[in-house]
């Protein structure tokens, strides 16, 4: 068993697509119209092409409450691994990405938390060797 797809709830799919592709460098994989929403996925150019992140519209009221509660508590919705967190942090800052926390060592990892502009905090993680 392996992860094929995971999702992050977003308050605006087009805004999310723009952020995840233009700012983070992900590539659009699928864009299927579903009425007012879309089946919209991105993949990492540094990861397996068959592992997709679904940019899922947050239409369900309890999901909106959950998303806001996570954000307000400073809890990331998901995490992405990076090889060199300081370089990634600096490059993303130059692109205009807003960080809630700069790279901080926490035991065996260094983490930084960014705002995806779509209602989520995203954690970047670098494992220490």
C-alpha cells in the first residue's frame, strides 16, 4: 500500500493552482471540470509523477470550520520535504511567499511554515542526516 493522492482544502481553486504552481513550482497534472468545482491536482517536479496533491474546494461547512481552526491554531495542514530548507526558504521569500516561521531546528528536523494564501499553513521539513 502507498499514498497515491492526498488533498489540501482550498478556499479558491484557481488561486491555489496559481500559488502551488507559480510560487512553489508544482506542476498541474489534472484539471477536470465538475460543475462549479474542478478535480484539480498538482505534482512535485522533484517527486514521483504519480503522487498527486488534490486542491480540494472547501465547500462543506464543517470542513471550513476545521480548516480555519487549524490555521488559527498555527497547525500546518500538510508538510512537504525539502533537501535544503534555508535555500528553499530564501528562494520562496524572493517570490513573495509569506512565512509564519523561518527555518527552525526541532530535534532531528528543521522546519519552516508558510501561508499558502488559500486558508492553509504548509510546513516545509528538512531531515537532518
